[in-house]
C-alpha cells in the first residue's frame, strides 16, 4: 500500500493592515501545527524569475497529506482566524499534492 503524497499550501499574501495581520500569524501558527502542518517558507524575499512578481509575502506550508491540509482550512477553529487574514490582507492560496526531494 502506497503512502499518500504530502500536501503543500502555497500562499501569496498582500498585507494591508500589518498590525491586524500580526494577530493572524500568532493565531494561525499553533493551528497549523495542530493539523500536522509546518512552515517551509515564510517571511523571506521573493522574486519572480519568470512572470509577475508575487504580491506581498509568500508562505509555503507542508502537511502530511491533502486531507490534513483541508481539515485545517475547513476547521471551526481556523474559520475566525481566516477572517482576520481576509480583513487584513488579500490572499491567493493554492493546495498542491506532491513529493519533496
């Protein structure tokens, strides 16, 4: 039996209210961990090699599988935290399955 591929959430976040977004970061991090996720990339400089530059910061999260990532995104616990992100930033979130390495 083969193991489910890992899942990756790729987020492009253009923050409009930095103070409010700090509350999102503080609340999201423990929930990400609770659902088995971990940050691979956050807060660094991002430049487009081809195409348009990202709007704002780029975050890459790794989850054990797509079910865990979706459980995080759809959880009752995350819903009010996501509302902070929605009001303080414009986001583009992509869920991709795959392997690393």
